[in-house]
DNA sequence: GCAGATGTATAGACCATCTATGGATAGAAC
DNA sequence: GTTCTATCCATAGATGGTCTATACATCTGC
């Protein structure tokens, strides 16, 4: 029985930033988006998500704003900043490089 | 200046097991193999490598044996066990699944 | 004999993730 | 109108893998 893989360490920030390129979202919505986009493979727990959002706020890569949901509930909406967009590029290229390197190790007979 | 990516957390065990499929090796040699195979992108620090090898030993995925090097130095050679080979398959498929899932999140506009 | 590469190993710090909570509101069900 | 479920935010503590730093030993070349 294959253990549930939940998340790949070190990629959460990138996934959040990417998700926010589409539209500003609140935390819960971000978690849902990632889960759906990954076809239920990646599950972001709250205990991972909110600390991550705090980090991103501190770094200035996202900004937050309290608003009302369509269903009239209060929620904190996160928006990608210019710096965040730049950071996403950095993380994505590092990630790609890393994956390529791992692929090289894993492939050759 | 892109920060050095060193390693992707959670993949070290898989990389070690894969390296040992080619031939039994000692710790230092494993580190060199991974570095070379990845074209200097992945660097395995000793402080990561030896704890990882201890884990693999405990799990029974590798076994160790003291031998002499070609250059006549004492070294501890690690060999993949049958269980280790099986484990490698598991980790590799989980990894592939994870990467595919991340790719799905990262691609769509 | 000294430097540098080879080789093993551990202790402590660091940091991201997970588990486990706690609380609040809206809407639906009954 | 009370209960249940889904939505929504957030933190504390544990866990675990990786990194930094260090220690030690041998062999080769100069």
C-alpha cells in the first residue's frame, strides 16, 4: 500500500506563488487549488500552509487583505507582488535544474 | 547569483540506492558518483550522507562491509540488498508521481 | 615532514512539514 | 431554532532530514 506522498519538501512556496499568479486567493482556496490542479496527489495541510504564507508575507512576496467571500464570509486574500513574481521565476528555475540533475542520476544504466 | 541548490530534501535515499545498483561503493565514492552523475549540481555533504547510510542500514536496504580500497585504504563498502532494490522501486514511483503532480500545478496558465 | 586528497563519523543547529488543536461563521437540514 | 457540515484562520509542539563544523586516520607527492 503506497504511503500518501502529501508534499515534496521545499516546493510549497513555489506552488503557492504559482497558484497566486492566476488570481488572488485566500488560504483555504489556495489549498484547494493545489489539490485540484495536482489531481488530488498534493495535499497542503493547514499546519504547513499558514506558516508558509507568513514566510511569504515577511519576505514581501505576497500581500494580504481582509475581504468578504462570495458567500459573505470574512477571509484573508493573498496577492502576488512584483517581488513575488520574480521569486517564483527563481524558484522555478532552481527546481527545474534540480529535477534535471536528479533525472541524470536516476536514468543511466 | 543563484543560490547553490545542494540537494532536494527527501530524495537522498533514492539517489544512494540508485547509485548502488551499479556497484557496491563506499560512502565517499557514493558522494562523488552522485556529484558527477548530476554534473556538479547535486552535492552530498558528509553530514547528510552518513546519517542517510545509517538509516538505510537500519532498514535493511543496504549492508556494509569493511574492505580495502584499490589504493589500499580501509573503507566501508555498501551493497544493495533485495529489499533495498524493492524500496528503490517504491521511492522512484512515488517521486515520479510527485513530480508529475507538481508539473500539473506549475504548467497550466 | 608537510600538504592535500581520501575516507569515516558524530554533534548540534536549523528549518520545513505534519499532527493536533482551537475557534469562528454561513448555509442546509430537520 | 438547533445541529451538522463546509468554510476559513491560526498556532503550538513534535518530527525528521539536511547542513555546519569538527575530529580523526591513511596514503601520495613534494
